[in-house]
C-alpha cells in the first residue's frame, strides 16, 4: 500500500437555519475547488446574536483532503 499525505484546513461555514447546515455549507463550498475530501471535523459552534435573537449559526470545521504534489 502506498503512503499518503493529507492536508488539513480550517473553514467557517454559516447558515441562518442551523449548525448542521452551516457545516454542510463549508464542505459543499470546499468541494467545488478541492479534490478527494476525506474527513470533516466540527471543532467549534457559535451563533451571531442581535437584539436577543439568533441571526446566524456558525460552524468551524477542520477538513482534510489528499495532498498531491504538483508535477
């Protein structure tokens, strides 16, 4: 089996609906420019509050993908 290397980046997704949707938004956006996504780990959840109401859910995630060297 060949050895592999994975890169990990941190992203913040947002949603007006839920933390789950915020995390999914980050993964979906990343998948449009990154290949071979492997694992997404939610590391922090928070909310933006205005006037005592939740306006925005935020999910900070760590996302790993297979690292490929450029030729």
